[in-house]
């Protein structure tokens, strides 16, 4: 029972398609989302509803509390356990999500970078961004060209690895499988949408999150360790709401900022996926039901076409 990968930018509708596909091919969903693993982060992560989880079992959702660490290594180990179990039970694993780091780790391995060093990590987190960028530019310009300059956590990690090993971070990351690999040949799909359609979906999703109580949820999670969880605090929505609760901006300004940040994130996701994954992109029409898209994928899987690998470019 070879896995199927279903990915795409945030708000593209991949989760709904995955549920429909699972019902058609006898599958279960393995979440590839770095935020849905946390219990309590429900509204802001667009976590599948109880009804959706009753329809189709979801794995790697609500795995840890906010006080527990969860990284790419733990994702790979947990995902492998779930996939092995599904295979034994004759179910098709459908990996669904858009966290590129997790997709990379699952397909290409974890690389040789050392584990975090608490003392050095604290020192670097107290260092200004400009100083970190300057050090990265001197010691590893290849990583500087690729890194998301808005993601300070990744910047800190890159400099940390360089200092711990004396070698460029770019030489220690996991290597992608060679093109032509068979891990997901003909079984990797991307859900794409027209830009205006995706923007509208993003805005509606953000409005719905605030309407369903994102501010209240964030306030409650702050009492459970949200602020201290550096990974969770990177999640778009929660970080901005925390700043709102601190009085930095109005609720309306916060909602508009979350919409803007989500649009930017979706663009980066599509660029990364197009450049790094060998996907069969399905450009979904504005009014296309998820079941129709799932039917299309199911036919492709039955035909065994196109016979392409999911590998690095």
C-alpha cells in the first residue's frame, strides 16, 4: 500500500479532497502539518473537525501538548509508525499537508546536522537579526540565498549548526532523493487554484477563524505554555493574536495582518513545492467540489499515470 502525497498552499482545499479520496480508495490520512500536532491549537490551524475525523481516521493530529517538543525527527518516526500500521491493515496512507520541512525530512532524510545546543541557542536568540544575517553571509552564502528572512527560527538554527560543526549548514541538510526515485512515483499531487480564488478562500478562512473564537482560544493556550513554545508561536494567527492581546494593534488590524501573512505564506509554499517536488498539479476550478477532484486523483492512481517520481529538482 504505497503512500499518496497530497499537498498544496494553505486554504487550497487539500484537506477536504484528502477526506473524499480516502473514502474512495480505502485510505487514512497522515497529517503533514507542524501545528496540528499540538493539542488545543484547533481554530488557528484549521484542524479537521470531529465529524471529519469520524468519517476518516487522521494520524499525527493532537499528538503532543504545548509544553512538549515536536520536530522533524519526531515527525518522521511517528509518521513511519502510522504508515507501517496502515500497510499492515491494508489501508492506503494519504500524507496530506503543506509543511515543507516535514515533507523534505520524510522523503530525503534528516541530514547530519547536530541536535540543538540549549546554551548556544539561548545566546543566538538574544542576538540581533542583522548580526545573524551578517554571520550567515560570511560563513554560508548558499543558505542565505535560500532562507526565508522572515523566519528567525530557521535563521538561528542555521547559524547554530555552523558554529557547532564549523561547516556550512547547506552541506549538512538532508539530500533529496535522485530524480526518478520510486517512493511516490505517480502518487504525488498538488492542489492549485487561481490566485484570486485562493486569496478569497484565505480571507474567508481567516474571517471564519476569528468568528469561531481564535482570540479566546489563543488566550486560553497562553495559560498552557503557548508563549514558551517557539514552534507554535511561529504559527500565523496565534502570534498576531498574542500581539493583539498585548495591546499592539486593534482586532481589525490583527485580522487584516493575519490575512496578509497567510497570503504571503501561500505564495512561498507554492514556489517551494513547484521548485522542490515533482508533483502532478491539479488546478482546481473555483466551483469544483472536493469529490470531483478526488475522483480525478483516484483515476490517476488506478491508471498508474503519470509515472513520475517525487524527488528534488
